[in-house]
C-alpha cells in the first residue's frame, strides 16, 4: 500500500505536488497561528490564494475594513505569503524608525531572484539587507548629494530646461483640451536620465533614453496587472509567458546601464564630476578597500544603483505632477492663490530656484497637500522582518512579509480633521512675528516617501523636482477643465495611484 502511494505521488505532475504542498503549508500555518495568541489577528482566507480575491484592484478599502475590525496590526495571507499589515502613524513610526533594522529587509520574491541570477547579483539596492546594503545606501546618498550640491548646480538647470519644454508643449495646444500624462513622463524621465548619465541637448533623440522611457511605461503597466509568481511561486509552471515578458522589460535598463557604465569608466575624471554616475564612481573609490572589499563591493554593483534611481525617478515624480495639474484645474481658487504668491515673491520674468522655497509657504503647503490627498504610494514596497519582533502586544516572526498602509497616515481623521478635503492651508502656521510659515512637523505626519532603512533613496531629489516643476508650471500657466469633460477624483490603482485619464486646457500667464 505504501509502495502504491509512493508510485502515485511520483507519477503526479510537478505543479500538482507544489499545489498540494502549498495547501498543507497553509493549513499547518493556520493551525499554528491559532495557538499563538501573540500573532496579529486577521480574517480567514481561501486555500492557495488566501485573501487575494477579496482585495480587488484597489486593496485599500478592504484593508481599512480589516483595520477597523482587527486594529492597527493585523495579519492575512496573500498566496504563499503570510503577511502582517501595519496601519496608523504611531504604529508605522514605531516599527520603521525605532526598529529600522528589524523591518529592514525586502521579501525575496521570485522575480527579484531571476533578476539577481541574470545580473550576477549586481542589483543595486535590491541586495539582501545587511552591511553591504547599508554601505551601498551610504554611497548612493553621498553621490546624489555631491552632484546636487555641485558648484554649477546642474540639477536645477536640467529641471528648468525640461520645465520650459513642458510648458511650451502645453501652450502649443492652444484652447484645445489635451491629456498631459505622456509629456510629463517624457520631461521627468529626461531629468533623471540626464542627472544620472549627463547633459544632452538632444535627449529625446537618444535611443537609450527612448528605450528607457518605453521600458518604464511597460513596467508600470506590467506591475499594475501584477505577476502571480511573486506571491504564488508554484504558479510559475503556468505563467512562463508573463515571466518572459517581465525579464524582457527589466533587461532594457540593464542594457542602458552597461552602455553608460562602459563609457563613464573609460572617460572618468575624479576632478570633473559630470553626473551621478561619475559621483557614484567617486563615492565608491572614496570607500576604503578594506571596508568595501570585505563586503564584495564592486564597480558593477555600485553602478547598478542607477537602475534603482531610474525606476524610482520617473513614475513617482511624474504622477505627483499629474496630480498637481489635476488639483489646480479642479480648485481654481487655490491655483490663483499659488500664482499670486509666486508673482509677488518671484515675479514672472525669472525662473524659480530652490532658494525661493523659503518665501513661498503657500506653494510648499499646496505641494504637500497634493502629495497627502493623492497618496500616490498608498502601499509602500513590502518589507520583511530580519528577526522576531515584538510590536505592541504582538509578536511578528522573523522573515514575515510586512505591508505598510501609508494611506492610513494620509487620511487619518485624528491628524487632519477633514482628510477628504483639499485644503493646503492646513500646513501653514503663524510665527511669533505674525509671519506665515510652513508647519514642517505636520508635513512629517504622512509618509509618502516611507521611513526607516528603506526610505526612498531619492527623496530629496524628488522633492526638488516636484517643487521646481510645479512652481514653474504655475508661474507660466493656468490650468482649467475641459468644458465637455469634468474632472473626477476616481483613481487608477497601480504601481502608483494616478487620476483616471483626463484632459485639461492650458493658457499662458503674463
């Protein structure tokens, strides 16, 4: 009888065995969880898929429902992963800022394993959490700040050039309503590409740049649909085509990286830093051989950080600007107040700079309110615990997949009072001398760029881009709704949360 069972099992297709194993693992996990009173509570899920069918295209409403039922720390299952979801400002800050190393890892999903294998481990900041990751992050920070603070101030120059191109395109449409999304992506992509790889007056004719932009769009579209093998690895036997498509998309930025890396290493001069890739080379050389060599640090690994920066530098910033235009067209009285402050403090004849930020509190408040209400990354890239962690009354085991519900900080009624309203003045405060300033403390009450070890590495650069692009657009343009198509706050949930496609009319100021 035993021999017959073994023969039967041996004859089963591999995917059947994986499915059977997944079901058994899920049952064992649930039984063990029931006996562990310190594990965060949560709802039952379905066999194999867990809670995936209940979350839909936009998981936030369901997660908020679970939060009301189980509290700020609850658990659920997504495919093969046992997940703990963190909600609320205090809970998230406690986890990510007071226990940063404990929540510092990323889940090693199947797609990342494939990329790592293909790139011989040269996957930038996607390396496993530990001393090497920390050193790479230090190098990246040094490189970005070295270049951004360089004496010629190239970042602001590049943004201003691309901002003017964007304005000229908008105004070229005359009184015809148009969709601004694609042109915003082109301008923002051009900025990050030139910051990383060098100035280029004919950037839109560069084949590598065009390939990178297409890859970025394809990746956003692919990620919006999702890759089942990342949360249910056993399904890889059914989704060869999707895995192949993913690898073809992700291969493009690495091909661009190889071309740029070869050029930069051949022409590098430590006394003349042309771009971030040069700054990365310098930062890597400045790290002692003893510190870097022991961690397996190489130029190829350091250079691969640019792929992280490319991925993070296009969709997030372009989505923020898209929401900015959306809200200005939707709230003309706010738009007029923004424009009035710019005109009074800067005028219409010179370009805004970061030095102007301190005298534009309402502009800064409006940008913060756009980022808060849009909440473009309501769920941050997942974390994974590196040790057994106690969080409040609960114990979260090592290697647990952790989701951060950032929208819970953006829309908390206790913090904001009327979170559903677009009200930039909520970020303003009156100083002792009666001057109006930005309430920087309140601006830290939502975590659009994350927190802790995995806080967005390009945060300060993204803030520069959003502020300068937005201020320049408001200085030169007024935006209004199309008379035949009113704007709707309905959102499209994907890699980032965008407004549904819309058209606006741009008119010239001054």
